[in-house]
C-alpha cells in the first residue's frame, strides 16, 4: 500500500502541466455503477480490463461478441488523454482486481485534448500506469496508438502521423526492455502509403469500424491468452 500511495503521489506531480486543465469531469463516476456490479473474483476466474479513450469506449458497441467474453471489461471514455487515465486508474482498474490491463493511449494526447502535446510526458504517464499495475500484481499489455492522419475536432494538428510513429517507437522499445507484451495495431491498420488508417477500417480516420476492431481483436487475443498463463 505504501508503495502504491507513493506512486500515486508521483502521478499527481508528474501531471502538473495538464492537471490545471482538468476538472471533476475526468470520468471517476462514469463506470461507478458498472464497477459496483463486478464483485469479488471467483476461484479460477480471470479478468482483463481494456483501458482507453473513445476507441476503447466504442469497442463494445461495435463488437459486442468480443466483450461477451467472460472477464472482459471495457473502461474507455471518449475524449480522454493519458493524464485522465491516471486519475481514474484506481477506480476502473485496480479495484476490479484484474489479471491483465490492456492500455490504449495517445490519440487524444496528440490531438491536444488537455493542452499542448508533450510526448515525453505522455510516455511518462504510460510508464506510471505500468508501475501502478505492477505494484498491484496486474500484468500489462501495451498496445500501439492507431494511425491517424488528423483529427476533425482539431484540424490544426497536421503532423499527427509523425507523432504517432514517434510515440509508438518509444513505447515499443520500453515494452521490449521491460518484458511487457506489445500489440502492434498500427502496422496492421496503416494505409499502404503510410499516411493514414486504411480507409476500409474507419469512417472518420480515427475510430475503427467493426472490420478495424476485428483486426485489433485478432492481434490482442492471443497475447491476452499467453499473458494470463
């Protein structure tokens, strides 16, 4: 407990640049009722939390069969950045006592939803979530940020793909160095010319359609099974 408390204190300090821009709407109550229904874990049961933004938020609706898998829980909130993930990490991950958390991050950081994008700070946020999970006996699967040419809600971002590639490279290297499974959704979903998400996988270039989610599921499911072992 002491180690976890120290990590959480460090989180608040690390998030200072963006913290002032956040308020009590960071999502701490979004899943409060759903979380209360989860209950204690039974003998032999295993749980996987999918933590993320609107890409994760929309996943259960677009692919209900995948989330009908016993023990799979989606905990995505549209519009959120990695800073906000940290603020609800205890509510939506730790207290559910999962075996594994799949982290999908980066899209809204790069889109500047909570202020100017700082790759190093986003990377620190990812590492901090990994530290918190490890301190609580939870295994982590890191997933790449999906390819995004731009964002309709913030058209001033014109170098999104370069930022996505850079963040993915940094996180993939970190995962390899620390023995953390890494799922490369980016490479499977990027267009042939490397400029965007494949058009047949998304209606807006940001959020996957059912075909896009099918690719994500095919890549992450074997990793989940191996990690749960």
